[in-house]
């Protein structure tokens, strides 16, 4: 799965867009974030300006699959 595919899936599932941030980085309030660093992909929950539950992945696909599963419970469709 790619980032573009993940974004399409989240839109199809009607996951609220304020619940996630993809390739933006930083610390949006109460959102799951997917970012790419020099050597890895990272998924974390941003809460009050801090990373919570950060997990690193070696591939885009692994990171996207993980983020997709994390956001499943917020699907409205």
C-alpha cells in the first residue's frame, strides 16, 4: 500500500480528516501521523505536542497498513 492508496481508503471509509496527518509532520492536536524520515517511516499519535506510541517501519507499505488498522475504529462508512 502506498500513501496515496491509504488516503483514498481513509476517504472511502469516511474517517474524519482531523483524525490523521499524512506526510505533514509536526504535532497536530489528537491525530495519528505518518511521516517519512531519512531512513524510516514512522506512525505516531500526536497529543498535546508530544508523540505517543511511535512506531518505525522500514517500508512505506508496512507503515500505511499499520496506520490503516489504527484508524479502522474511526471509520464511519
